[in-house]
């Protein structure tokens, strides 16, 4: 059985929600900074309404599935993050299956991608490269720059990876 914190009811829970959050929220780990304290408070026994108002309606979106064959993946840019990285719908596992067994060539829109790297810093400043980002999906990035701006690409742009 859960219990409400003293003086908190569904009618006045929303304004008190910040009481249960971290005093600062990281720009790179916002999810951790919001959800970890919330989970701890819920485990301690506060009611969900103490953390804030219900979200209301939500919209479910369809994420396109990349087309995969033995020697090719055709994916799509889903979003551009605030650094200008092009985040695709090609997940790590799909990419690694294709990449095992040889060299790969990546094209974003009509632009060849120089190489695949493991960290953003491996690319030369401004170099367009690909890597697996924090969402475990292939990203097209430019070290110290915006791949989206440099390539003129955004959501819906095609990204193709070919073996050989």
C-alpha cells in the first residue's frame, strides 16, 4: 500500500512535484536526473500523483524499420539532435551483422560518409563520420560541427550502408 507525503493530495500534488527532483538537471543525463529520484521516491512509498499531474493523452508514433538484405541496409534519419547529429533507425545489432565480414560504405542522402568511428572525437574537426550513438543507433555526425547543416539533411533522409 502506498502512502501520500504529509500535506499532499492529488489536488495540490503538481506544484509540489519539484520537491522530489534533483536541484539541478544535467543537459546530457536528464532522464537519469528525473527518473532515478522519482523511482526512489515511489519505492519509498509516495503516491504517483505527488510527483506531478498526469500526462494526459499521448500519441504513439510509428518508427520505420530499415530494409535489410545480405549486403545492404537502407535506413532513414529519424531526428536531428541538438548537436546536429543525424540519428537513424539503424540499430547497433543490424549494423554489426552487416559490418562483420568486411568493409562497409555509408551514404547519407547523396553524401559519402568518410568512415565509421567509435567516438565523436575520432573524427577530424568537421569530418563527416558515422558511429553508434547513445540510443544504440547509427548516427551521422561531424566532429565539432553539425552534420545536418553540413549535409543539408534532416528527418526522412535516406542512409544506406553497403558491405564491400
